[in-house]
């Protein structure tokens, strides 16, 4: 699949790096790439669907919150950008999503339970639950030099 | 990866929206707007045919739940039809099928509003 305009890709053995402008129109491309890599690694289609959704939620969060127009980004002089590094290592898929927007410590944030959101038929607040439910590890870090990084890990379980 | 689009059909007092492509952060507002436009014309019985839906993310799911809640206040509902298995498994795992009605057959979905 040809990358859309504005996308930079770097590939090496077991690793792929993608940089896209910080715009929601690139989400579909990111999902396709991540799903293809997960499939190649041997994940079942139902696990691929979970990984695809978790990464989509993570990237959507970056665009909606980290790069929100009313927020103070780490580097306001830079255009919004999403940088993904997808690695296959030791039977696991690692997806790191890096941005230079507003810091938001997902590790410390405990949203109301998913079941409560659904019972109230809330129109939002599901994204973080989806990431935590569908991935084996979700870890957030922030660094003034390198920006914010959300690390999602999924283990390839042998059955 | 198909572009998202919606085809609209009227069946008596019910509107059937046939969805194709992906409902994500990029496209969900178009679906939300179409349904809200029907609400503003006092049409609150909506069926979303998902047969050609490739993907739905939390922005889309949240929107559907919010729309269904609003439609129910007015005696209607937003119901799903022919959700592809890959998507159904995901929304079932998350619990969305407990709050959104899902049908496999179009006639069954249309008749569900009669009861």
C-alpha cells in the first residue's frame, strides 16, 4: 500500500517507523499498517481487530487531546505530528506512539468504569478502557526532550 | 480501506442508513450529523445497516450510544443491522451490545419498531 502524501516511513528488520502529520485523515492508513503487521506476525483475526482498535484509540487521543487547539503543546513551534514505531520482538508486538503535544499521564488516569459509562449511555470516555482491555501492556511516559510516548504491547500467545 | 459513505432510504416512519467504510475520529461526525438532521425533522426511528462497515472506533460507538439514548427519549431508537462478525465480536466484548439492539435480518429490524 502506497503511503499517503506527508507520510514518512522507515523499515528495518522487525521494525517499522511511520511519521504522519497530526491529522485525523491519516488514522485509516495507520490502522491498515498496524493490522497488516499484526497479521504477518501470526495474531488471529480477532486479536488483530483488538490491536487495530487499541492503536486507533491511542492515535485518536493524541489528536483530540494532546494536540487540542486550546492546549499548550510541548513544542508549539512544530507542526502536530504522530510518530509510530512498531516492533516485533520475543513473541510480542510493541507499538510506541510519540507526540510533542500536551502531556497527559494516562498511567495515573482512572476513568469511570466502562460498565458505568455504558449504563449511562455516555457518548464518550471509552478510548482508554479499550486500550487497557485489548492490550497486555499500556504505559505512558513523557520527556521534555523526546516528547510523550504511549507504549502498547501485545503478546503472541501460543495456543 | 474505503472512504466512509452513507446511503439513506425511508421505509414508512423508519429511516434506514446504509453505512460503508470506517467510522472513526475522522468520519463519525458525518454519521452523527445525518442522524441528528433526521431527529430535527422528528424522525427518531433509525436503522443503521452495517453490512459494508469496515471499522468502528470509540468515537463512532460513543456517538451511536448517545444518539440511541436521545432517540429513545422521543419514543424511537437507533438500531444496528447486519454488523460484520469481526466488528460484532469487538462491540460484544466491550458491552455495547447490551445497550444497542442488533439485528441480522432487515425485515426483523424494521418490524422491531412495530412492537
